[in-house]
C-alpha cells in the first residue's frame, strides 16, 4: 500500500467529466450550464496531468496550462454574452432563448 | 498516506461536483465548483504538477470563479424555476450518462492495470522551471498565439458588455 493506481485518477476524471455533461444537459440556467463546461475542462486537465505523470513528460502540463488560458478567455467572452442576453431578454433560462429555432 | 490523501480529495471533488449539478441556485453551484477546483489542485500536487497546482488556485479558483460570482450577483440570478419540462430527458439521459461513465472507467482500467501506480515525489519535472523552459522553447508558437487569443477575448468582452454610446 502507499501508492495509488493510476486508473483511479483517470476514473475520477471520467466521473467528473460525466457530471459536467449531466449538468450541461439537464440544467436550464445559462450560468450553471456554463459552469458545467468549466467542470468538464477541469476533468480533462486532470487526465492531461495524469498522463504527464505516467510518461514522465512535462508536455501534459503545458496542454493543461493552455486549456486553463483558453478557459479564462472563454469565461470572459461567455459571461459578456450572458450579460448581453440578459440585457435584451431579461431571462437566464435557456429554453426561452430560442430565436434560432423559429 | 498517498491513498488517504487521494481518497479524501477525490471524495470532496465528486461530492462538490454532484452539488454543482443538483443545486438550483447558481451561487451554490459556483461555491461548489470552487471546492472541486481546490481539491483538484491538491491532486495536481500529488501528481507532481506544482506549477499547475498554483495556477489552478490562482487562475481558476481565483480569477474565473470570481468572474462567475460577479456576474451572478450582477444579474441577481435567482433559483431555477422548472416549468413544463418532461422527465423524459432524465429517464433517457440518466442511464446513458451512467453507461458513459462505466465505459470510460472500463476503458482506462483496460489500458492501465493496477500495477501502474502514482507515488508522490517520483516525478520531479513539474516545477515552474521545467514548465517555463518547455513553454519558451518547444511551445513558443502556441504561447504567442495564446497571447493574441487573450487580446481578442479582452476586446470582444469589452465590445459585448459596454453600453451603447450615441
């Protein structure tokens, strides 16, 4: 004992990713949907870093770092879009934002 | 010790992630997401990623989540109201998602047996020096492209969120 099998880390990543997908699919609040995307990105980062450990290479760390940077940019633009949508529609429910459907 | 730390923070992460999904109020989801990110930072440390553990706390738990909380407060977002929504999605989607997680776990277990283990301290190449060296040599072009991406994101966010001035 004393060492953790590597597939525990990968399974944790899979569970977190699936919870992110569940939040993305089932929730109706646009901000919660957006947070579910962040949860999925975090799960993928955990996988990257675990693989980096497995092959003793730093490349996975850099990929996770780039994912983090893109997530920051995405959060800034996404939240600005949410602000604009709220200003025009006064709602955060994604079922009521269906202009493209009609 | 490794096992105890891993299990403790993995359980915190999963419980917080479930809380993100089931809470109806966005602010509760946001706080739970901070919990997920904090426990993931500890797991990064266990995997030898010191730089990324710090970046996770500063960038994700610090900057991005503060942005989320700002927007939730700004919009005064209340609890989600359910109306006219059938339970069909839950009945169909729940088993499908359970199938997805079982498939993924089976897949990683198939490729990485129990003999491949993580031991704290056996990978030393994750400090700021190693990450920085790789970032400014092999990954220089992606790094520069990232800076342009962030510039575009800043300009886009300002254009989207500003008030119209006539």
